[in-house]
C-alpha cells in the first residue's frame, strides 16, 4: 500500500510538472485513473482476506475442539462414519464464503485490467484473423 501511495504521489507530481510546461497529460491522467481504480479493487479485498486469515488463525483451535468433541461424544471411531452429521457453526460457512469471494474479486480485478485494455483486444483480434 505504501509503494502504491508513493507511486500515485510521484505520478501526480510528474503530471503537475508536465501540465505547467504545456504538454498533453491525457494519457497520463487515464493511466492514473486506471491505477487508482485497480488499487482500490485490489487493496480492499486483500485487506478483508488478511482479516479472514487472522480470524481463521485465532478461531481454528476452537473449531477443532468443537469437531473433536462432537465426534467422540457418541463413540470412539464413529466420527469417520458419521462426519456428515457434524453441524458446524454458521460462522464457519459465512467466513469461508467471504474468504473465497475476496480471492475471486482480487483475481477478477487483475483479469479486468489485462482483458479490457485496447492492446489486448487488438492482439486477440489479430490472432483470430490469423487462425481463421
């Protein structure tokens, strides 16, 4: 995050200098907007994902004790046969859904950066023309 912020400040300073010299800064401004959008789309899910990993780290012993106590409350060795009966706390399901959703959002933002650029689209069009 620090490097991203410092990079944005540096690009703003370069834009400011170029603007005062009279040069066009349209491409630099669009690049700054794209980097800003990417940083938001990447950093928010990544922060939530780190929070999920920390939550899992501190809650895992409690989950394991709950599972083991459920398994051995009936009879030793019965856990393997009846593990489907274990009803976990609903927080575990919500936690895992959020964790995997944040992984997906982070990957999608990276994919959109690459796939929705003009250069990528033109290269794919050239490739399809050559193949077909």
